């Protein structure tokens, strides 16, 4: 998944999913906590791959993944391309109104727009991009 999209949560906690991401996420997708202060959204296929990887782990390691499954929500798009984000997930990511949706390869991230602006500014430097390219051996 790629791209950066600005949207607004409505009063009921629904977010519009851009058409390009709707194609990749599908009509049913999963949203859960991220290690950053944002949410991660996975297509059903990506969620299944993630779940399979966790199932292959020893039980002691699986237990560490408990919060990701406990807070995960199965989201369905309505006829207008919106998905309801449960309150506990909105609280975790501090999503109140302005939300930036960012494509991140096999998933999308949902950020509070102000927080994303800070992250974006720190990551979008020539030095950081060069360091990432070097780390990936490009």
C-alpha cells in the first residue's frame, strides 16, 4: 500500500477510506494497535498471514502478541466507503478529528494528523532517506 491521504473522523468515529486503499484493503479489513502511536490496517489476506506467523511462534512468544489481537477490530466499509473505528482504538492512537492515512507496504497506518506531521518532518530528510537506502543495501 502506498500514498498519504488526509481525512476527518465523523462524529460517530467513522473514517473515509480512499478508493485506492479500499481496493487494496478490501471491503473487510482488520485494524489494530501499532508499535507507534497510530493504528495499523491490514487486508484480510495480510491479517491471515500475520496470524499464521504468530501461530507458528512458541506459545511464550505468542503471549507477547496478545494486545494486538485483543484490540483488533474487524472493519467493514459502508456504502460510502467509511469504516467505524472502535473508541478504544481511537483512544490509543489519540485520533480525534484530522487523520492521515499512510500506505506502508503490506498495511496502512492511521495517524493523528499533527503527530504524523512531526514524524513526516523527521523522516523526510535526505540524510534519513540515504541511511534507509544504505540499510536496505540499495
